[in-house]
C-alpha cells in the first residue's frame, strides 16, 4: 500500500477529533509519503487485533503533520493495550511534526501495547510543541534495536525528553 501526495484533514480546526489514516489488523509493506496532514486528533492510527496482529515494514517519510487542530492524541499511534501484537521494521524519517503552542497533541510518536518490537528507526525529523512527550513507549524493555537520531526538537514538554518504560536492547538516542 502506498499512500502519497494527499491533503488529509479538514481545512480548519474543529472540535471533532478526526483521524487521518486508520490501519487495522495485519499491516505489511506500507509507504506513507509526501502527505500534508492537518487539523487531526490522530494522524496515523493503528488498531492491531486478532486474527492478524502485526505491523511489518512500515515507512513514513517526507510528510508534514500540522497538529494544531485542537486537542488530540498523536502523530502516529500504536495504541492497543492488550500487549498482543508485534512491530517489525518501522521507519519514521524526514517528517515535519508541529503544533501551535497551547493547541497541541499529547504525543508525537506513541508506541504502546505491543508484545515485541524490532528495528524501529526515528531519524531526521522535526518535532515542535507537543504537550506531553514527543516520543513515548510503555514497553521499552520489549524493543530490540531502537534508533532515534538526528531529530530537531523544539519546545516539547518535559524538556524535549522521551518516555520509555524500560530500556530497549541495542538502543541509540543521539
């Protein structure tokens, strides 16, 4: 699946928490590039559940996420709570993610509820004005090979820090 060169979201802010892209069940070989996401509460939302609970080979690159459409959750969310899906080879590269001060999303990237994750790469992005953390995972101990490199961070809550529940195996944050 290749989702590219679209404008996703309403033209102005709304009280409704819209979602841009919803991916369910088995997600494999996904490219999301060159899109303009605007005024969304959740831009890319994954809801992984049986019988095919995994995301493999997902690449999100060269998108603009204008997250100033009102209270919402995240740029990209893996948000299940059952700890029953896997993530493999996820790349978030060369994206611009920003909110207007006082009109923010909680998270930039939100990785929760998986049973295992491997080869997650978050590189060469801009994250600005997120309300809680620009990167959060409650399952850090279950990640193998996490690379967070060369991201520009500005005015995100918690001093531009990230929140990890545990320490990934093979972890780079620079």
